[in-house]
C-alpha cells in the first residue's frame, strides 16, 4: 500500500472527487484545491509529496501555479489538461512539470503515473514490475507500455489492461462477462460488446507479429491468449 500526500488541483469538483476516491484507495492522503490561488495556499499548508495540476483554472492558471511552486519547491507535478497539443506538453515540461496526462483520462492510468513519478524520486518502494513478454511482444502494465517488435505502440489504458490480463493467463479461456468483471470492474457502464471492440482493436495492432501466440476467439464462449511457447 502506498503512502504520502497528493494535492489535487482542478476546478471540476466531480473530477476532484473521482481522483480522491481512487488515490485514497491506493493509501495516499489527499487535499483538494479548485482554483490557482487556493492551490498555492494549500501547497504551503499541506506540503504534499506530489501535485496533480489542471491547466485551465480560475484565478491563476496551471502554468502560473507551476511557476510559483517551482520558485520554492521541486515537489513533483503531473499536469492534467484537456489540451493535447505538443506545444502545451513542451511548455509544461519546460516549466518543471514531471509528467503530463491528457483528459479524458483513465483513473488507473493516473495512479500508474503517480507511482512512476514517486518511484523516480525515491518516495515510494518500487513494486514488482507488471510485465509479460512473448516473441516480438512486451506488455508492461507498470508503465502502460505495449511494445511490438521492440517499438512502442500507442495503446489506450483499457486495451493495455485487457491484453495484459489475457497474456498473463495464457491458454485460459475467459467469457466476456469474466473480462468485464476482472478488467473493467466497477468502472464499467456498458455491455459485453465493449470487449469485442477492444479485442478487435488489439488484433489490428498484433496481426502477424508472431506465429507462436495469438489472440483467439473461442466461439460461443469468449477469448483467450493462445501461446505455443
């Protein structure tokens, strides 16, 4: 279980509450600020171990908050924003941000980023790396990286979690309902066709990569990661 204080800065109170629930479930303490000036006051009051900082804020924007905090602290900062342009990412990193997450995000991805940043600065014990490898394929859930023939392939978080779950249990058949329960969990608000869509997208990324493994449909049942190794 993790420990430490996370300051969440966002003017959307629903996002703050969602992040708070997930972050506290991981064992962290949280504090919340909904505008830039409050963020700086809260930073001084709680001395957090990491800040999740939205860019579009009232009073002072995230860039200004980042500048002010960097004048007095090297506390790690992960920027949260709906903006995905390269310029914004570069500006955030030049101002001293440690990482960058684009909205809409998966809460599990944010948790993974928090843990990764804290590990880099030695604030948490490094957990066991969640990684499985096959010929021409590496699935690293710790860093949310999918590598095919050594090249990183851009993969949404839920696709990563699905292929990791299947590949971690080679040759085991999962029904769609099992996958919804074990991969989507209580985040899920749809139907079993969601699994089919994610498998289709994964197949497009993995088609023809190796003849020693495959993502297989078991007709009338569900799916499995078939390995011949």
